[in-house]
């Protein structure tokens, strides 16, 4: 039985008396409670409202409720003890009608070598909770009214200053829109593109499948453009007609890990000028570069052609659901018109992030993260070199993942076998749209991998690779 003395059923219980057959009110109430138990709306152990409370809610005498409760107790549905609340018996109801308890979520893998997550252990819990508390205490009363569609003015101002200082962006608070993440940013911009007559959007190949799905859901057609060692191949983009928009991650492409070469950046901006188009620059993990200073955002080179998209999903946590995008002036009105009902994240979260930007906590967190990820990447490379000397690693010393090339070993089989050893790792083929022979490249993340698990994680991965290679020999 549930021991929670503050079960919500004790405060609010919907009883469908009108749906019961005619009869005395206490009998209709008895049947309604019994139906709620049988349907599972009142599970075993639930606390029922006190008789005085329920009588007041129903507008009847207390006797009606106590009589119904007494009859249900006699039938074995309820139990009541002196000085204790009335509860649903653990044996009440039919097993066929009681809903099955939800399955517990699968535990996270012990060795997380998949891409996509930052170090969740390093989330600044104390600073974030303190910032939330201060925001709740100090926020001006108008802040608890309707949200500003573009986001709180203080966050837009502070974030714009941060992007200018740390990313070399050319933005103002009026150019900056707060949203729930880069996926929502792509959605809003894609709606505006469609409203303006754009039909096709170029995306990097390979790339994140969710980006293609987002474009498709907005009614546009994604067109894959291959990536090579210098990033997006702009000559292939030029060869496509009818494209006026492209989504690109110039600082660190996912999943290849390439950095868009300077000449390609200039070519891409020239292409946008020629077609009167727009470039959507994804910038989620651009702060993490380990062999040199991070490259500046391309948006600073051409603010009239580039929308800069960022979020906290790779720097703090995807669970915060805080992102942003900057809008070239030409597209601002169209984006507002195409998204009249979209709202930013909750105001207290916005104000908490504002505080972390203003007091330097966010910058210090990024610096500490760079040191931690660099050391972890170095340790991972050392273990891969020691335990898998025949495998080849590629990808810039940046971001939160790298590529591991296995020669002729089937990557999909390795992923499946590694999962049985409590190791989660990615398969490059899962990020491609073209149907190709089985791939042999893994996407290995290290953002959410515990430092203490690097060696054993690689040992288990190497064992899975060796078994697959042996099976297919």
C-alpha cells in the first residue's frame, strides 16, 4: 500500500455521479467510487477525501459520504482506521481492470560512449538552484505576467553581449530570440521560409536526422550536400537549383567533426548573396576547441545572411530547454508572422541563465568544461591507441565526439554487441540518408563518459570489436 499521506486524491477527486443509475445519492456515490477503483483512477493505497471535505464538494450532507464509505468498506474496497485516512485496499478492484504499473525506465549505460550529451555530472546544480531562487525572489512583478514572445529583455541583452564577446557575432538584443532549443529555432525559421516561397533547404550529409525531420515537418524538402575534409562542399550546393537556405555547423560538423575551411566560408556567403538566401549556422558545441582557440561564428562575417543558432544542450544540459537564434533583419518580420503562438522558456529559467551570464558562472563553467573534456579526450585517444592500434581516429580536436574507423568490421554489429556489455556507442551509418553497404565507422562520444570509466569502457568496446571481427572472418 502507498504510505504517502498527501496523496492528491485526498484533495481532489472527480466522481462521475451523473453517469450512475438513478437512486439515493449515497448509493450513486458508492457506485461512482467503486467505478473509479475498478478503472484504476483510484489505485490501491490511494487516500480518499475526508467525509467533510467530499460532502462540501458535492453539496450534500456528511451522512451521504460516511454511508457510502461504510458500504464500500463492508464490500472490501476501502479500509478505515481510527485517526487515519480512508484508503483503497491493496486487494481492491480486478486485476483485469487495474492498469499495469508503468515499466521502470531503462537504466543508463554504465559506459556512455554515445554522442550528444555533455557531462551531466558536472551540471552546476548549486549555482543553478541559487539563481532560480534569486529570480523567484527578486523578479519584478510584471515578469510574472505574459511572456515576451522574443524572450525576456534582460536575457536577450546579456546573451547578445556574450555572443559578441565570445563568438565574434554581430548581434543586438533586438536581433536575438530566445526559444526552447535549436530544433525549435529551425522550425520557426523553416515556417517563415515556406511562407516566403522557399521550398528546399540544403543540409549536411551525413548529419543529424532530427534536422531533416524538422525541415520535412515544416513542409520543406531537405536536400543533402556531402561533407568532406574541409566541410560542406559548396560547389555541390551551387550545382543544385531552387535552394535558398542551408543549415551548416561550420565550427564543428556533426558527426564528421570537420571544421569549415576559411575558403569554404567565403564561398558559402558568396552563394547566399547570389541566390538571395539565408544560412542557418548551428553553433551548439563551438565553445569546445582543444588544440587552438575556437573559431569565430560565421554570422559575424555576414549578419545580413546568417542566422546564428545555439543552445545550452551541449554546454549545460538539454533538459533545460533553453536556446536562441539571431535573425537577419530581412527575415525578422516573416519569422514573427509565421510563428504567432510560439513562446520562450519559463521566465524564471530565463532569469536564472541571465544571472549565470552576468556573474561569470557560465564563462567559468565553459572554461572548466574545456579543461575536463580535453583531458578526457586525451585519455580516450591514449586508450584507443593502446587497445585498438589498427583503428583510425578522425575529427577535429573539438566538440564532444570523434570518429573511430574500423576497417572492414561491421559497425552496426559492434554497436549491438557493445550494448550487451553496458556500452553505448554510435554508428556513423545512422546519420546518413543514402542506402550504402554496411558501414565500419563508430561515432564515439566522451561528453557524458565518467573519467574513471574511460579505460574499462574502451576495453569492453575493443572486446566487442574483436568478437565481431572474429565472427565475420
